[in-house]
C-alpha cells in the first residue's frame, strides 16, 4: 500500500509535502526553544506575542528553503551537502528571528534564538533523514531487488557498497574476502565471510550475482575465480577499480585482436575468388550436414545465387532448426526444405533426391573431431565412409548432375581414424567418378577452418577467458588455416570447375606455427605469456603432447603433380585411386567389421586400403 502511495506522488506533490513539513517544524522548534530557555516562561502571553514573529519566520522559511534548494533535493541525495544547507537555513532563520525580536520588542533573550537555530537544524535534518530511510524501505520492499555478494572487501568493494546503497534495484548482502584478518568483521555495514562459505551464502541468502571487486589482481586470476563460481548457479561479474574507470592509475592498454591475416599466414582470398551464381542459379541443391560450420555457410552463400530450391539435410534437430530459421529470415521467399535424417538412411536419401529433383549435392556431413573419432572408431567410419557411399550412390541413381565431397588435409597420408575415414570417402568418390559418366563427382580438400566447431581458435579463446593455461600439443606443430567463407566459396567454385574425379585444393600459403598463434592470441587479449623468460607473466602455454594419431605438420597433396584451374589460387591434384574391385573389397571388409563391431578388423581395413592407395600413388609418380 505504502509503495503505491509513494510511487504515485508527483514531483510537485513531494515538494509541497517538504514545504509543509518545514512550515510545521519552525513553530515546533520555537516552542521547544522557549521551554528549554531557562530565563523565559512559555505562558500564553509570551506565545501570543510571538505569533507574528513565527508567522514571518514561516513565510521566510518557505522562500529560504526554495532558494537554498532544500525542497528540491531528492531524499535519496540528502547527505552531507544537504545537512550543510540545512545548517545555513537554520542559522539564517535564527538570525532573522533575533532581528525581528529586537524590532518588534518581544523581549526574548539571545539564548532562546541560539537554541531555536540548533533545534531547527536538528529537527529539519532529522525529518528528512527519517523520511529518506522510510522511503527506501518502502521502495526496497515494494519490488524485487537483485541480491549481490561482493568478493573483495578492499577499497573498490567498499566504494561499490557505498554506490549501491543509493540503488533501489540492488541490495548488497555481504562481503567475501581472502584476507583472514577481515573475516567475521563488519565493513561498510556488511559482514565479511571466508571464501569457503561462498556456496552456503549463495544458497542461504538467495544471492543473484557475485561481483568480483578485486582490480589489483591480474585478469587471469579473476577469470579463474569466475570459472570456479560458474557451477554455483548465479551470475559472476568483475568490476574494475573506480580510479581506472575515470582514467586514473595504471590502466590495461587497449589491445587489438589478432588480425585474420596473421592467423592465416596470408591475405584473405574472398575478394579474389570469382562469383559462382551462374552455376547454381535456378538449380535444385541438397546440402548434407547443413547445420554444421561449413554446411551452414554453404547455405548462406547459396542464397545469393538464387537457386530454385535448397534441401537441408542434418541428423541434429537443433542444428537443422537453427539453419532453417536463419535461411527463412534472409532467403526472401527461397524454397527451403529441411530434412531431419542421416545420410546413412539409404531409402530416405533416394526418396529426397528424386522427390525434389536435385541437380547438385554438396556433401559436408561428417564426424570431424579427431580425438572423438579416435575413441569412437566404428561410428566415425560408418558415418564418414559408408554415409558418403550411400549418398553418392543415391545421387548417381537419381541422375544428379554434380556431387562435391568436402574433405580435409587430414586425409593426406593419414595417421588417425578420422583422416583415414575421409581418405576412404575420397576413394569412394574417385571410384564412382571413374565409372559414372552422368554425374560429375569431385572433391574439395582444405585445412583447418577458423571459427568452426572444434577448431583451435575458439578453444584458445575459452582458455584465455578463464585465465589459462593455453594448451598446445607440441611446440613444433603447424597447421594450414582458412576462413569459413573461403572454405564455402572454394566448395562452390569446385562445383563450377568440376569435370569428374577432380581433387581441388586451395593455395593456402605457408602453414602457421600454432605456438606463435597461441602467443599472438594471448598478447592480443592484453595479457603476457608466462614462461622461463617471463615468470611473472599472466598466462602459461602448456605443452600436453601430441594426441593419438595427430601429426606435427599437415599436408594438402599426396602427389606433387598439379594442374591449373580457371583460378590461379585453386589447383587440381593428380591422384591415383583404387580399382573398382579393390574398392568393392575394401567396402565389403569395412561393412563386415562394422557389423561385427570389430574395431581391430576395422583398423586393419583402413590401414590396408589407405596404404595401398598411397603405394599406387607412389608407383605412379616414379
């Protein structure tokens, strides 16, 4: 009820209330002064004689209060400056009363007006402070307030509490501090607790947010504390010092992020790659793995080509929902068909290709995370090899014009299951290309894609954000990088250049040392690297050792023989492949191993046939 009444008052109504209160306080202070003055008898004769004087003081008090701004100061801002103005107000009224006393001959002693001035000061300040506390109580109990726990009871924490006391939406509840000498004490009216009681405090006191008010410690240390607090279930924020916010003291220098050119080791190629709209305009296109990093970018770039229809295939409901929604928002009436299915579903793939009369298939669906596939061999081989076989065979049967397989540099002389599965997928496509005149099968091979799921860039960003360490498998490891837009454009270009059986690669410049990349990202975020030369640095680069099947250096080509294409930055590799009989045997052996869930047999199949393809390549190049 009080909350509704207080919040319903207009500014003019509040000022009128302040004037009324001051008008009441003046006669009360004068009457109290008469009672307290020992030389004055406060009888009816004295009070009657004083009425004109009090009336003049009341009228003057209203004007003086307005002139000094007392009636315009909000209660929330009434502190020391307001008390000083009130003292000036009381002193001037006491002096006026003394002058009127002499002029009107009321005969009151000087002491009575001294007491009047002091009482007026105390009473005027008291009613304002009391009303301020009452109003704050009404506001705070009239609506929900964010309950804040402050980690750090130092100067910044105390300044934060002082600031929040004026905020009706936020309530500071308690301090947490690592300093044992402060624990159990009261600081700025709040109790200080040990970090060990943090979780209990959050639960018992219904804390909504923890604010880290410790600007003197390093950012990585704050990031580590914040990371530990995430599991509690409340928000965690870090606060800089107030001096730093206004530019005093040492402020961390403004830093620029690492440039894309530094990450790539070369200039970006988007502006150099030609448009491909003429190849896909009016065509009916199916994109497998449409919700993934590469698949979704392919879909975005296809929008500009104005195809007749885009069929999105993905086995992840969430990924398919997101890309379908995005394309419908930007597609300007484009016919979009989301298909929730796996490329391993042979009948479903045949039906979709025929039903929508597909002209072009862009096959980006694959399991690509090296450690995960290394630990889930059968799933990786089944999806990457047999899934490619199913979709490619269905495309051939449906009379698809072009089929482009998205591959990886890890397929070149692979040392891990993921790379071997992609190399076998390439061999499947090369085999079909050699004996399918109606469909142009081709392969696009490129290195690591910046920003794709599982790539090193977001991993390093996450590690830096939580204060490190940044993990590196080997100090000598290098990788090729390209942007997602470059990768998607390359796939689309391959479709326009394809003649059948092609393996397209991008001239990706020099490989990038990952240790150099990690250092650039740490320094680009405004931190220093902690190592033997700089033991006081912020973030350490920790060497963890190569993962099973991981290479020091990736390659893009099996054979050095290269052919040109219509674009100088895109090359066509000349690579041999298995014969039809060898390919059939390899796939039969692989299916039997997968059906039996025999991992050893599956590894033996990929070892034999991938190695056989490399031996054939070596013999051909001699």
